[in-house]
C-alpha cells in the first residue's frame, strides 16, 4: 500500500511542479486512481502528503485540486528567498576559496552553463538549462556549513520550482535567467561573496517580477494562472 501511495504522490508532485497539472485544476480521486491503478486509500494518502506541502488543496465535498497561486504567497516566498539565498551564495562563494572540491564543482557547472548559452536547439537547451540550475541549487545547499539555513532553503524548493515554470511561461525569461545564472556561478567561482549575493538578489527580484506578470497576465504574454489574491 505504501509503495502505491508513494507512486501516486511522486507522479502528481512531478506534474504539479512542472506545470503539467495547472494551479486550480481539479483532481478526481477516481481519475487519479485509474491512472495509477490505485485504490482510494493510497490516492487519499498521496493527496494528504501533497496538501501538507502546500501543493494540493482539500475541500470538504469538493474533493482535491492543485493549490492555486496566491499573490501574497508569491511576494512572501520571494522576500524570504532573497534574504536566505543571498546570504547562502555569499557564504558558499567565500568558502570556495578554501575548498578546492567545491570550487571545482562550481567551475564544472560554469562550463555547463556556458555551453548551454551557445546551444541552438531550443528543446535540448531548455532541458539542459533546467538540469544545470537544479545541480547548481543543490550544490549551494550541499556546500553550506550552516545546516539550518540549508534545510530551510531546501524546504522552500517545491514552491520555488513551480513558480520557476510559471516565470518561464514568457519565452524570453529563460534566456534572461540563463544570463543571471552565469553571473551567479562566475561570482562563486571567483570567490566574490558580495558579487554572488548581489547576483542572486537581482535574479530572484527579476524572477519575482516575471512570476507576478505571468500570474496577473496584464499583457497577455504568459499563461493565465488561477490565483487567490488575498
């Protein structure tokens, strides 16, 4: 039973984070059970786990739905991320001056980002970029000496991943994000803590703006997103 519940949970979670399941989209327990060949109990268990992560909303008599995007939550999340991740990037950049293995790992990531910057095939370029950003984010968390800070940043990742995909619903945002990641990684490799913190702060500030633009869709460029404005 636990194995089937895990399968349902992982499948739905991935679909929510990638945007395959849209914010506000209804989740039928019957349809989910059919998809994963699961009974009601493991489906319900998966829904409860996703609700605990803030990815699914359970409403009496209305079933489950993908948690909508709250404007206030977007603002609150990025305010916290700017405070935490800016400090994390500064710390890791400065520590790399005394940690050869960490320096070499970030140098390898920089080489990867630079290769993506000249990649012409849009599909493979996007996929590789996401792989590198995931590896970079994990490397920052892994090389932090402050484990409380590392754990807090890691706990915010599911919500951050979902918003990243919303930000990139405007095509040109991906190219801008690539440039911003190049700046961040170069600062880390150069052991420049102040530059790494500034680059991270600017990246998150611009991402926040892109997410809010896509959610509100004032110019019709992004995908219309279900929101809770309160």
